[in-house]
């Protein structure tokens, strides 16, 4: 056998050994907790970044893990790190979440020019411990996770390439007038669970964000609707604030809205044409102080108005006219914890021919006492088997729980 043949066999055996070493490795055992339950993010295919050439095996910080199958990613999460390790210059995705990191110095990022995603969530980072300009130099950065830290201020300046910025669960109480300037590509901004109030929004900080499609302002201290939101907006989250009214024609510029969440506020009345939105699919106004229903757009599929003060569902207000050529798309409605004493009128099934589930649950008819409507849940389009099963359940008083129908009605991911 020739020398070349022997060398080929040795090379093949070595390759097989390397493959077997990683082929049976279960990455999910060590990384089974997806960062903050975020859906996978697909980078903008139009953004071209020159991938550097690198040797095999690739360089990796000794504190971290660099999977051979993903040579551009470095995993340093859940390792009780107190400092950021040195980052090889070829890395594009850097995962440092769930550590004890308190500072973001410029040193580890000195020679890193290809970074596209940094996840520093669930650490102990304070604003004054971030070196000035450390992020703005990363000209290819698309996604920055800083949620669940101890930031008191907005972390500016930031690179203009940024598309997704997550700052939820910090201590941010101010947005400087120029904080969001120079960020034309931002599509998703999460500021939930901070200390923002109405005074912060007087400067209309979001008005020039022409590509913003998702804005999360839940769990803050807002008492009024944020002014001058960009017309590009599709998802708006305002839960757990103290908003008491929606100005008339507020949504006239926001015709692309798909999902609006305003549960746990202090809304009492909804002007007639407030939700005249042609693309709205999900509307959550649960846990407010509404006394009556309101007109809903034909596009709406999921409506949540639980835990209000509604005594009767006036279907005519919701659906003032019928149009066989353009029917209402409502499929799910949740009305538990109101003051209903009778089910919704059967006229609703003419207005909403696609309705599948109405969840009545318990009703707060009397003070400090809840009552159950005869039909806690209404379902349409049951099979014969399902129908008999439902009848049996009703006879045995085996009522379905509220959690069952929260799960069924959870059409959208909690963070869109």
C-alpha cells in the first residue's frame, strides 16, 4: 500500500474521531434554557458582513464554549462570570447572559469588528460601569440584549446598525432627547419594567423611528398614551400602567397595528371609532374598568375584556352592521370576571360567524362574591363526540379552569 494511501486512511480516521467526539454531544443539556424565551432572530439578509477566515479549530475564550458546528458563536452564559472574557475577532454572536458581570469595559471588544449580536441580559451591569462608546464602535451590531440588569440610564451612544434593542427590567427613568437619534434601523424596542413616566415621553422620543414595528412599554408609570408613535408600528404593549383614557383618533396614524395590549390599566370608556384599525388581530383590554363593550374592527380575531365592570354584552355596539362580503373574523372572546348575568345574545353568531370560543368563567355579580354562568364556556363546531363529552362534563359540574382557556387563547407569544 502506497504512502499516499496510508496517509489518506489516517486522515479519514482522524476526521471520523473528531466527528464522533461532537456528533453525540447534546447541546440542549448545557444550553436548554433559551435566552429570555425569545424566538430565534433572523438577521437582515440584506446586511452583508464579510466573514473573516479563521483556522480550525477556532479560537475560543477558555471560560466559554465555541461549538464546532457554529464557529461564529461563543457561549459564555450561566458560568458565574464576573468579567467579560477576551473575544476572538471572528465572533459574530456573543452570549454572556445569566452571569455576575458588573461592567462592560472597552478592552475585550477592542479588535472585534464582526459582532452582530450581544446578549448581556440577567447580569448586574450599572450604567456608569459601561465604558463610553464601547457599543457604538461595533458597526455591524444588529441585536443587543441588556434586559434584567441595573441600568439607570439609556445606554447611548449606540451603533446606527442596531435593529433590536432590549432594555426591559432595569431602572431607567429618563430618555435623553437624543438617546434614540442615530438609530434609523431599530425595529424592536423593549423598555418594559422600568421607571418611565409621562414626563419622559413629552419630548416624543419615538417619533422619528421610521422602521419601528414593535414597542414594549409595559410595567412602567404611564398615565397617558405615548404621543407621536411612528406609523410603522405593528405591535404595541402598554400593559400594567395607569392609563385612564385613549384620545379620540389616537390610532388614526397607526393603521398597521396588528396587536395591542393594554390590560391592567384604568380605562373606563372607549370612544366609538377608537379601534378602526384594518389589520388588528389581537386586542387585550382585560383588567380595566370598562362598563360596556365597543366597536371592534372586522379583522380582529382575539378579544380579551376579562375583569372589567361590564354588565351586558351589547353586540350591536360591537358589530353595528352586517356585510356578507366582508365578515367579522372574531374567533375567541374572553369575558370572565365581569358582571354578566346572561350569556351573549345569539345575534353575535350572525355578526361573528367564525366565533369558536366564548369564555365566560366566573362573574363578579355581587360584591365579594362570584357566580358561574350556566354555560362557562361556549364552543362552536363541536364533533358529535366532543358534544357528548361537553354534555357529560356539564352534568358532573366539571368546569374547565381559567388557565385552560388562557392557554387556548394565547394566540400570540407574550412578547409578540
